[in-house]
């Protein structure tokens, strides 16, 4: 038993030593069987300038693999680029490598996620000063709002790894055989930043969604990509319900995660316009009709005055004044 325990410990140490430095940003996750293939989906258009595309991927939870939908998220700082997570094979285990932000896109196992992440680097756009320009050769954007675009198909062809089987992991049996390129090794030395709070909430919401798990969707998640990240409020609740972002929110500007006005009109209101006028009318009518606002007014009107209202007061009457010759006058 001691020998077996030491062997497992030694194997774990060797695996950790082989991981890139960026992999230590999250919890170490290893699984004994491969993640499912990548689903095929359509990228939602970018709803506003400055958002970065984060491709969907398979994560692992208590009930197995679950799909984290791709989403447009704000960059944490100017010049930041997202390196997506990936699964790698080492020592007979499939190990999860979390994504990170940095000035360059690093190694993500050669997995072709599409939409700019074609296997090597990122070809979906570039920073031009403080603004991000989108390569519409592989990116979908709302051109009525976003004007900072260009088209470059050559860079896409140079950095694409063919993955017709949609394999979602690197190495091992049937995995993608791609070693880090010089540019990807150079990016490993950059200062990295872990996923933002919005991204982590998106992952947690996907983990709570039962339809995201492979055991329920069999590799075809109901929602493979969204324009806005999920959170505990805008994801569907319940085991059998599926999230439907197409019916939630602003259809004109691309915001698809906020509830529409129809949802608020159905909260206990029979008529859309009755609003707060139906709340407690009977309780507030009595103070308004018979309350203190009328009692003081009635008493004041019935009060008898001792003297006419326009009669001058005694102190306002002219007083006798003495003249120098001791004569009095009024």
C-alpha cells in the first residue's frame, strides 16, 4: 500500500512539473477519460465595441463534463487578449489547463475552437491603440454599431490546424498532436491574469444548468453560445428547462440576456398599466377622505372670531401725541 501511494504521489508531482505556469491559476483537475468532441454552433454577433470572444469548452463537474457556452466579455484592460482553456493528456490522465488574459495569446493545445482561435494564436482581431479591431473574416459583429473592422483571410490560413473531427483535447489517444510554437512559448513568459469575475460567474451558472451536462445533452448542448455571459439570474432554472436567450431582452442592439418588458408585466398585474395604483387603494382612501387633513380645516372654518377680520388691532391704531404747545390732537 505504501509503495502504491508513493507511486501515485510521484506521478502527481511529475504531472504538475510538466504543466505550464499559467495552469496554476485554477484548481487542478484531472479526469480518467477524454472530454467530448466540440459541438458545432453559430457565433452570436458582437453586440458592442470592446468585447472579446471567449470560445466555449467542456468543463468537468460533479456529474461529469458540462459545456460552458462561448460568450462576448469585456477585456479587463486595454491590450488584453484571451488564451482559452484546454484539456491535455499526460501520465494517463486528461488534465485541465485554465485560460488566462495576457498581452499575447499563448498555447491552448492546438485545439481549433474557431472564431479566431484556429489552433495557433488568435486571428480574430487586434488592438489598435485603445480600440479593438475585429477581423470579420472569422468574427461576426453588429456592423451597425461596430465600425472598427477589417478583413484578413491570409492570417487565418497560416494559423489554422485542421480538426475535422472536432477533437477537444491535446495529446493521448486520438488527441491533437501539436507542440507549442515559438510565439506560444514566448507568451508563456508574459504576466498573466486569471479569468474575470464575470467569466467565473458564467462558468458557475453553466455548472448549475442541468442541460449543460453531457449526460443530458449527449454532446449537443441546448445553448452553445450566448452574446452575454450567464449568471445566476439570467440562466434558466429547473432541471428540464433550457435557456432561451433569443426571447430575453434587447433585440435591436444585441443584448440578449436581459428580461423583456413582457416578463415584468406578468408579475401579478392583470392590466399592464395599473401598476402601483392597485396597491392598497382601500387602505389609503380613508385617511384621504376623513383623515387629519380635513379635520383641522373644518374646525378652523367653524371657529368664531371675537372681532371682524379686517378690524385693526389696538396696537395698529394711532396714539395721542403731545405737541410742543401741550395741545392734543388725533
